[in-house]
C-alpha cells in the first residue's frame, strides 16, 4: 500500500502542495488529475523520492520511505512528464545504463532490452542516438526503462504523450495488465478519456489541494456529471471556458 | 584489517554500488566529451585539430629548438644557464596551468550533476554521493589525460634537449621533474577550480557559477595568447627579478611549481621555500574537491530540482526592447532584433563563444601596448593619441563584429525555427536586424567607452574625432561582415564544421593586422588635423554607402537561407586535407 499522509511541499516559502493525502493499493490504478500548476508534478516527484516533503510522510507498506529511500526506489518504475534522457546515447545504451544501475545481470538485461525494443518497434533504431528520436520514440524508451526491473510501483506522468493511436491502445493494455499482476500504479495525465477507462480511483488536485479522491463512478454520482471531464470541470476549472474560448478566437480580429 | 576490508567490499550492496559507480563514471566521461568538448554539431576533426594545436605547440615550438640553444650554452656562465632554464620551466608550467584552466572553463557545466541528472538518475536507486563521485572521477580522468597530453611530449623533448648541458640534471631526473611539476601544477589548477565551482554553487547558486565560467574562459584565453605571443620575450627578465628577490613572488603559483621542478631536477634549492607550498596546496585542493563535491551531494541534488529557473540578463533585454521601440523601424526587423538579443544573452553557448572572441580581442589588442607599458620600447603615453592606443578599440571592434557574426550563424533551437520559415522575412529585413544587433551590441558600446576614455584623457576635439573615426570604422566593418549575409540570426542551420573549416584564416589575419597596425597608424595621422579627420570620416561613409548599395543589388532576389547549402562551401577544407 502506497500512502501520502498530510504531505505539503513548499519552494522557498511558496506552497506547491498542501496537506495532500492519497493512497494506492497493489493492483490499483490511481489517476492523478489537475490543471497546470495544481501540484501534480511536485506530487509525482515526491512519490518517486526526487523531492522530500516539507511536511507529512509518504509510506510504502506502512513504513516511511525517507529512511530507506534507496530500497524504496528499487521498487519504483517512473516515466517522467518531459522525455528527459541522455540524448547522446543510443536506446540500448541508455537502457543498459538504467538496467545496470538497477543491478540487473547483463545477460538478462540484454534479453529484456531486445524484447522491449522489439515490442515497441524500435529494433531498427538501435544505432541512432536518441537525439534523433521523435517524442514518441523517446517515450517508448522511457517506458522500457521504467519496466526493465519489474517494479512494484509504476508512476507514469503523461505516458501517452507523443504516442500514436496504436501505442496508446497498447499502453492502456499494458497498464491494465500490470495492475492485474498486482502492481501499484499512479497515472498522472490530462487525458480524461484514458484516465476514465483505466483508473480505479481518481485524485483531482487543485491549487495544491486534493479536491476529490474516489472512484470515477462515485465521483460522477456525487457531482451528477455524465463524464469524468464534467467532474473535472466542476471541481478544478475556475475559468469561464466558453467566454475565454470565444474571446481568444476573436482577439486578433478586433 | 585486510580481511575486514575484503569482507566489507564483498558485501552485495557495496559491490552493487561499485558497479553503479563504474557505469555512471563511464557515462560521465562520454557526456563530458560529447556535450562539452565534442558538441553534437561540432566536427570531431576540428576538435582534434584544436587539441593537437594546444598539445603540440609547447613541444614543437618551445622544446624542440632547445637542442640548438643548449649546445650554444655549453660555455655560458652557470647563473645565465640557471636563469634561462628556470624561465623555460616556468613557461611550461604556466602554459599547462592555463590550458588546464581553459579545460575547466569549457567543461564547467558537465563537471557536476545537474537537473537532468537528478531527474534521470535521481529517480533510480542510486546514492547522490555515488553519482557525484562518478562525475568527479570522470572529470579527474579527463583532466589527467588532458594534462598528460599537454605535458608529456614537451617533457620528453625538453628533458632530452636540456639535459645535454653539464649544469642541468640527468635526463631521467629532468624528465621526472618536468612531469611531476607540470602535472601537479595542472592538477592544482583543475582541482582548485572544481572546488571553487562547488563552493560557489553551494554559496551563491548556479547562475553565479555560470558567470564565473565566462570570466574564467575569458581570462585564460587572454593569458594563453599573451603567454605565447609575449611571455617568451619578457620571461627571462621576470625570472632574473625572481631569482634576485623570490620572496616578492611567493603569491604566484607558477613560482611554487617552478621551484619544485628545480628541486627535483638538480636539487636546486634557490627557490626551495616554495616547494612546500606547491605540495601542500595541491594536497589541500585534492582533499577539498572531494569534501565539497561529495559531502553536500544530496543537498545540492535536491536544490537543483527545487530552484526554479529565472530569466537571464533581464537588464540587457529591457534596454534592447526600449532601444528597438525607439530606433528600429518595421515590426519584422524589430522582432528579429529582439529575438537576436534574447538569444544571445540567454544562450550559454553563444555567450561563451563571445567571451572567447572578447578574450582574443583583449589579448591581441594589448599586444601593441605591452612594449611601452613594460618600458621595453619607450614609455606608455595615454594623454595624447598614439597608434598603440588607437589599435586597442580597432582590434576590439574587429573581434566584436566578426564574433557576433559567427554567433549569429549558430542556431539556438533549430527545431523551433518553423515559425520564421512560415513568416519568411526577406534577406533585407534579416540584414537590417543583424546590422542593428552588431551596432548595438558591438560597435556602439566600444565607441561609447572609447569616447569616454578619450574625453577623459585627450582634448575634446581630438576625442570626438577619434571616437567618430572608430564608430565609422565599426560601421564599415559591419557592412563588410554582412556583405554576403543571407541567414536569419540564430535561426538558420549551421553548416557542419567538416564542410566549413575554411581557409579564411589568412584573410582574417591580414585584415586584423591591417586594423591593428596600418589602420591605427592611419587614424593616428588623421587626428593630426580636423581636415584629415573629416576626409577619413568621409571615406568611411562613402564605403558604407557603396557596400550597402552593392549588397542591395546582389541580394535583391534572394530569400533567407534556413538550411545548409553545400554548393556554397567552395573554400579549402583542412579536415579533408588531413585525411
């Protein structure tokens, strides 16, 4: 069980996340939703141990992760929001680096890398540096890197960014299969449709606070909304979207 | 004890950490070479050429001729031999220290873990100290290899040449002294600068450390050029003074390592008191670099992620915006101008490139000043026009104009230039924006500083005339630099260096010598009467108009170049000549 308990994070006195609590069980996919600047990325970075909470605790199996951070990080697979990787490396080199850092034995690692590259359709791009890769190709490498060590916790931050339709469908199946295998999955995204289809629970963040944490069905009932998008609009959208949209279309014509 | 150590190293977690350290060190070396020394769009052959020039100049130009010199010195007095040998050893040490400082400045960013590292490796089960240790090991490895490449060839040749003299130590001893003293001097410089960077990052943040890198690069380039062009002629005098009263030079690190060289090579203790300083300072910075890099690694890693990036050079951008609104006509030209200013002041690569040009300008510019300054040929006169003072702004102008033009050629974000491709500014607009950029960032500041200097030192009429001449010279040079310019600054593809290593060096050198020696003499003469000053100014204005008219005619039907056009590269390719 992964728990965030009353977690707050401030940057030089400016609060990014306030008193945030959420929990995710093995086999569960928890969706993390929120508008820009709501604290999603900060939450994700705290969940993977990149940032230390200013207050509160993150617990795995009831234990605070900070004292045994390295042991906890061995269990985590992470796909970052931005496709950050060492672009001067080739895809197999990058995966060898990540797998090696996880302590995977070389022969096993080579087999897994070849298999991932083949399944993601990158087997013919093994000689090119990743600087020449498209966003989608980099995302596939990052997904491979996140799964190489068979993690218990998988944290995906906008994982479908840059992927084509076929691989978005593959990603959906991948997440559902991982959950079925008992992995704990945090799925941060702006794509309501995807989140609605694959997440058991949804956490909606707004200005650093949790404004909703429940199943999609329950949230729809509570807010009397037809879809998750409507739930999100009711809870986390401050702006008058119709007015702003209309005005944006006519600003240059005035 | 040994068995306990073996047991400790045999622990699986330590083995795993060692494995991680090795993986990260290997990757760090690659990253260091790739991102800094062999940038993605740089030509490895060009890099190799520069490196060869840096490494082979001391052995070939300084060490090799010493075979003849020491043959002639066989019957010279011992004091003279000592003075000459000490001067040469001081040169090798100073050169090694400067070259290593330049390496530290060039690899500044890649020496320590950054935000990308934290976001990639920080999420993995890797201790921050392991990552910092790997970066440090890679930096030390590259630094050592560089120092060896700089020192060893010269050490062999120079030791073989100098040890033929009976007053100089035996070959193996001189060789050992050369290698130890120069390598220790390089290590002291490199480790000292790495420690300095880590301390600055901890106390003042990355931005200040970034600025320090620019200053460091600028200073090392100035000093390297001066070391080559000027130091050999004045070093014997300096060494003579040093041997007479070495306590006055106790603050200078090259003196410590020269003392070490003398002590190991011949057991000479004339500078003996400095040997201890060489050893103790090197040991101190070695310990310090480990302490300041490894102990705060976790804290620095977290801080890198938590500090939000801020806009750089806000003042320059605001000033440029105000200037553009007042002076630059046309929305397209104004936009290109503002884009150029922002790109230049916020791109580290471009500011480093300009710092290099500026360093070269200062180094070459003061060459004419040094003989009178050091009273080798007359005395330095500043309260009246002299050709050597006029040469300084001329050389600065030369490097500023061509440095900016070179910077314009390198794109900041090539993938983002689609917006300019869609709008397609005309070549005329692009040239106008480029001209404003060169004038505002290069020509005008130099002319203004020169005006202030001359007003303070010379009669007002002479000062105004001299500044007007410098300004018009800068404008002529700007028009010449843009005569075949068809790119959009910072947005057009940069031709790979293999294709563009051109044989224009002779052209540039001739032009620079004309500026430094002939034009400075001409302007000095022009300032003798207002009539000759006006004539020179009129010639400059006519030249500006002529070049602009000619260019308008030549480029009237051209569209801006965004991609590389290989057929335009018609000049000699030195890379191919070497292969």
